[in-house]
C-alpha cells in the first residue's frame, strides 16, 4: 500500500483567517464537490504566498469561501494563494481530481 494524491484545489485564494474558531478550513461547497473532498476529511494546505504548510480538516463553506480557522489562521492571511490536497492509501494510483480556480475561488477547469 502506498499513499497517492486523490484530489487538489490549485491556487485558491484565502478569503479570511479566523483565530476564534476551533479549527479547520472552510471550503466552498461546490469546490468540495468538484474536488471530491468530504466534510471532516483531512487535507494538507500549502501556502504558495509564504511557504507555510498545515494539515487540518474540511468543513463546508459559503460560495467562494476559503477560510483558515483556529491555529492555522496564524499561518495564512486574506489574499494568500494556496493549494489544498487530499491523499488516499491504495495499492494502485487513482486518477486524481485536480481543480483549477480563479481569483474568486470559482471552478475554472480540471487540470
């Protein structure tokens, strides 16, 4: 068994960073569907703007929303460009869903 990339949202824009929330990343529900991400699923979040990396879990957000909550909010700020990635353990590599978004976090196309 090996760990493979299953889905990725590429170059999303952080819309908010909320220190007063318990934790997680809020992601636009449509982007969750397009990328195959599920509620409470573990994800890696990589900050293109400053190089920071965290692991957290997904909660459903409003249209266009990408909000880092809790402790992760210390490493991200509004306007940062990020990559959100999920992996799976399998014997065979899946065909990952690679989602490209625009500056408003709207689905553009699959990569």
